[in-house]
C-alpha cells in the first residue's frame, strides 16, 4: 500500500509553467484511441496488436510506476526530514542557551517551534514529543505558571505511559514534577497522590541508582503531610528518608555530616516526633543535630539557630516544662532582634509561642496579648503562622467561655484556611477540628440546632479525608 505524506510542489509548478509557455495541447496517439474505438481506427494492424496485450501488462506497469513514485517521494521525505532535524537541533541549542540565561520567553518560542516541526513528521506517541512537552512544562514551572506547567507535564506523561508503561523512571519523574506543581498551588492532597505514584515506581528497583529520587519523594511527602499537621505520616516519611540517606552515606553517622539539607531533615523529624509519638527526649536530640550544624557555621548569629531554639521551646512546653520553654523562646527573640531587627517574622513566631505557653498556664489575658502582638507580624498576607494565631485567639476566648467571640474567630480561621489551601477545607482535618470547637460553643450555649449543623460538618471533613486514601 502506497502512503503519500507530501508531494513535491516544486516539480508540479515547474510543469505548469512549461505547459503555459509552450502552449502545448495533449493529443492522444491513434494507437491509444484504437484500443477503445476500433471502428474509428485507421491503423487496423496496430489495433489488432493492441488487442492482444495482456491485462497483467497494465498491472505490472502500474505497480512499477507506483514503486518509482514511492521511492521518489521517500527520498524527498528523507531529505526534508534531514533538513527538519537540522532546524530542530539549532532551535534546541538556542532554547537551552536561553533557558540557562533566564530568557524563558525565547526558550519557550524555540521549544514550541520544535514541537510544530516534529508533529508534522512524527507519530502522536513519539517519545521526542514527550521530551519537548516536558521542557515546555519546565519553563512554565520556572515562571510560576503552574496550570500551564501541569498541562504540559500531563501531556508528556500521557505519551510516556502509552509508550513505556507505568513503571518507567521517566514516568515517575513526571508524577514527581506534577506533585511539585501541586505543592506550589497548595493542593496538598493531589501532591501527596502524585508523590506516592512516583515513589511506588522508584521503589520497584531500589538498587537501580534511584536513591536520590526516592529520598526526594520521601522529603516532599513529609513536607506535604506537615502542612496538614499529619505528624505521624511526617515522622514515617522522614524515618524512611533517613534510612535511604544512611545507605547513600554508607552507614556513616548522618549527624556528623554537617550537611545543611540533611540537618533540615533532622529538624523536621524532631518536630514531627514530638507531636506524633510524644518522645520529647528523642525529638530534642534530633533538633540538637540541626542546632549543632548551625552553630558550627555561624555561631549564634544565625536565624536557623534562633528558629531551632524556638522549636526546642515549643517541645519543652509540650512536656510541661514552662519555665525552660519561656527561656528558650526568649533566646530566640534575643538572637533574632540582634541579627534582623524587631520586625522580623520570627519575632512574631516567638510571640505566638509565648502566647501558647501562657494559654497552657490558663493565663488567658496574657495569652491573648501575645497572640494579638504576633498576628500583627503576619497581616500582609495569609500564611499558616497567621492562621495559627487566629486559631489560638479563638481557643483563648473559648476557654474563657466567651463563645460568641470564639465562634467568630474560629470562623475567621476556617475562612483563612480555605483561602490558603484554595478551597480544600472539606478535606482539611484541622478545619474539621475547628468545626468541632464551634459545635461545642453552640452546645454550651444550648443551641442544639447549631451544634448539630457543625457536628455534621466536622464529621463530613473526617470522612472525606479518609476517602481520599491519603
């Protein structure tokens, strides 16, 4: 079967011009006419000879013509394909250079030009198309156009899955990058799903040199769970991460590596351990590894060290060691003010921590004063720290029996969480807890209808979370 992908316009146009210039008119030969109209034939001998031509002669002639035409067209296509690949190579060099220099619009134009050329000659599931769709996704990622990045990563992933199956490392990389975009959009449930898909593929063959990729998956899963306060999952992911890192470092003591990224893992692990298992001694030990690395690099002139003292203070507060907790938080404030001034947001975090300690001591007035001071540091934009301040204010009012004011502040915290997590309040466990407190406020006011309404909301949030499989 002959497949004609492109004809030569040059040769056809050339023939047309030649015909016009010479004013030629096609005249069939008498012999040819005799084949169809014997009565008009004046050359009976030729007609008689033609009548004996076998039908197979025409079939062979037609086949020979088709083969010649096919060979000509294939040669022409190969020539055009060669020219096209030269253009692709040049455009790719320009795109790579532009991307490196941060000239993303130029890079985007060249990669899109490559796609147009390739689609003219390639099958729909050509891996080259997946490669350049991925490159375009990378550009949109760099310029923070997350929807466009997701769109191109998904197109690339569809081609890769079709051609390579679900278990290829390139497919895993696609899921990982989708998770990164989801994180940027604060769509943490979807990020968790994509990181899990990537991790499952990488874990199929742990010894294939994928250790860095596996470690990255565990790290990003821990970060995603941390946003939801899912400290048990954070702890499990970070433990798995450290197991991988020990293998990469050949069982050397990780705390002796003085690697900033690794010590960040210890910081996360210590924080999550405190909340998930209440093993405060072990949590403090992990935090001390991070603190040691910070002090080794900058001494106490380090905001990293200041932040670590804050977390240690929060853990001491959880242990009920309020005086030690206050001393550690005040040390945070001292270092931060000395290095970055009194307006740094870490000062606001310190005030929030002090308010929590006073709330734990049932000093509601002192707690409210610190929470209100803390909230002023985060007024510019909605952040988790600001939301936590709002929740703490609501809790202080609730514990004083000021239920109407507490409801207003709980509702404000829920609205800010919905905005921060872009409408994911229906599957946000923390939102479910806030609904429970509003339910208790109504119940304590003997407004049972309001209590039942918020009980249903709280229950629905927990059920929806469980059905996400997260």
